[in-house]
């Protein structure tokens, strides 16, 4: 993926850092109106409006469920390929960065969504991405991702994808198997 994304914590949904309170989330497709203020001058690292220009790529936002303001907590860009999903870009909202961040678990929540989509598309949870070299070990430890083409090409395989999906979508697989 272009740009580093740091997995701060695997949480149940997202967690308010100051209180430990858990908030349910939902992933929604992004449109141009959603990202009119998602700009570098507002603290974002990527020009997200440019990612909407790629017809094969999908862009989703993470928001708190039942929050009528629909404040974007993070964004992800991915592409559905023939038998896997390719993650291209992922980013926390500026208010979810650094020591003063509002919520933990945002990026992992979005990766879990993509893994879940991969299962729904019968891709067995397989998700691929290109990591910054300095974060390869971090993604291996936090996401269970494996290095498939050194030095930066990584993938999340079914076992790790199941764990991640069940962390954010409570007992998703247990409910399916009943």
C-alpha cells in the first residue's frame, strides 16, 4: 500500500482512547461530497478525491454507527481482483493520529472489513498489499500478514483473516456455521 498505516490496536469496533468506551462502526461507500474536506491542508496524508477517479477501485469510509454527523474515522481504497482483494491506500482521520488520537483500532477495523468482503466473495479472506519495508514486521505481528514477495509484498491468509474478522464482527464465522 502506498503510505504507512500503523495498526495501533485490535479492538472490538473502535475504542475511545480517553475512556476505553467501545463504539460500533459501519463501513460505507464514499462519494465526492463525503471527501470535500478530506484534504492535505486539513491533515490528511493522501488526496482521496483522486482515488475516486480509478473506476476499478472502491473507496470506503469508517463511521460510528448511528452517528448522524457521519464523521469519517478513516478511509480505505481497495480493488477486487479475480480471486483476491488488493488494498491500495488506508488512512486514519487526522483526529485519530498520534498521542492525542480520539479512537484506537480504526485501521485494523477497515482491514477486517476488507477481509470479510474477501470471504463474502469466496476469496477465503485473502487480501494482498504492498507495505513500507519498515512496517513489514509490524503487520506480521498485528495482522498476521505474511511476506509473500520480499521485501514488501504481503498478504493476509484465511486463518489470520478469520481472527481479524471475528474481532470486529462478533462471532461472524460462528454465526455462519450454526
